[in-house]
C-alpha cells in the first residue's frame, strides 16, 4: 500500500502541476499580441545551409522601416528593438538584466502595463534622455520595497534615471527599457536593429499582412530565389503552434516517466503478494483441508490485492488534494488543479495493479497441495 500511495500521489501531483503550467503558458501566449508581427535578421537553418558562403544576414535599419511604412498596408505601429544582457547596479546591489533599447510604440504593441511612473516618450527620444523603465523582477531585485521611480541606476559607465516600473509580465520582468536614441548616440552607436515589432490595424488581416511583408522585403533585399530569405517574419499564431508542439513533446515525456514508474510498482505489488502466499502456506492448507476450492483461494487473494490497491488509492487521493491545496495557498503564483482525467488514470491503474499482478500469486496459492503445505513447516 505504501508503494502504491507514493507512486500515485507523486503522479497526481505532477500531473496537476503540469496541467497548470500548460494552461498558464498557452494562456500567456494566446493573450499577448494577437495582432503582432516580428521581423528578425536571419532565415531558417535550411536556408543557411543551402546558400552556403553566399548567405548574408539581412540588415534591419531605418531604411527597412521606411520601406515597410511606405509599401505595406495594414501596419499600424513599428518599434525597432536592440537588446543586450548587461550588469546593472543600484548602490551596492547588482543584478543582470536584458536591456531593451526601443521606441515608445513598443509599449502599445506589447500591451505593457505599469504600476508606477511612465514609459519612455517621444520627448525622451528627441532629447536622447538617459532614462529607464524597469521590469517588475528587476525593480524588486535592485530596490526591494523601496520605490524605484526617480532613483538612479548604473549600467556600465552610464547613469540612468528610473521613470517607471512595469506590472508583472512573464515576458518582460527581467527587462530594462531605454530610449532608442540613447542607444544610437550615447551607448551602442549602432544604426542596425536586432528586430522589428509591428502591430496590424486588424488582427484578422495578420496572415495577409505577413505575406505582404515577406514579398516586400524580398524585393527590398533583392532576393530572387523563393527559399533563400535572409530574414524571418513570424506571427503569434506560429509561436502558439511551436508552443503546442513543445508542450506535446513534454507531455509524452512525462507520460513515459509515469509509465515506467507504474511498471516498477506493479512488479513491487506482485512480489509482495508472492511473498504473502509463501508466508501463509499453513492458512491455505487449512482452508483446502476443509474442502476449499481453487476458486475460493483465487478469489480470496485477488480480493485482498484489489482491496489493498483501492484503499491505497483512496489515501493518495486525499493526500494529493491536501498537498495541492496547501501549495496553492502558500504560493500565490501556483494554481495547480487535480483533473478528473488524472484521477481516473490513477484509479484504473491502481485497480489494474491489484487485478493483473494479483492473479499469479492467487494461482500459486490455489495450486498448493495440502501435503506440500504440511511439509512446509
């Protein structure tokens, strides 16, 4: 029973946490930027391999943005992005964050929300302002309970004034946003961007807009072969499909782990029941001596095996519910849910353990002859 309880309890809790993680990830991906398109330099691995040494990464700069604004319809906003991982500090506190140099339109495209202060403005862009907007986790890491707004942080040799703090966002918690003009003139001295974030006027037109962008950029970069793009254009729909594939692979992986552990516990129960038959030889002999049939012995041991697994199952259900309830109340971010599917799988598994792996010990017990049982002791 202890083995069954441990196995099924661990499987139920694991599946409940995995269900929560899957739903949370898919919800996050679905909820964000349904009308957003991302353009990045570089194509697929197949494209790079096929083009060989002739292949060059597309350069994304202001000319690219001007071309898109002029030649592609249904584009509402465009935000260029340059990002690097850098060390930042406040007083004697240090942390590493992803620095994102971008324009104010990024806030609208990514639907970012602030809990204090403001995002960068076009006035900050024109003034090449040394200001920064902190992600939620970065702010807590640097300032703890102190209000970061109007405080100064240091990145390399640049002093930046904090003008805003973002609300919790799993995709931007470790980001620090700085005006793009500051990157171009004061810090990076670059004219090329790592990516472009675009929003469309209508989310229903996102697929046609993506095709229009790809066709336009092929003309812009002078690409003639259909499969040799040196840039990538992705939409939220494609990202969601990738996430679904990854979650499916992980679900299969977890199912394999659960199946292997189930097999181990099945063999465990069978061995315990076989030992039980050996230890109860005298009892079996007495029953057969008073005309007990083979079916009586088989039904007795099968009933004991099933009863053991069912009682173990009831205990693990109660234990799983208790643990998940405790975890959900202790951790604000975790909301694990025990699904009916996981409970049914575990219940059927535990019953099958009792039936399938109780048959062999039961048959061995029924085959014992009274004379052999008498010699046993």
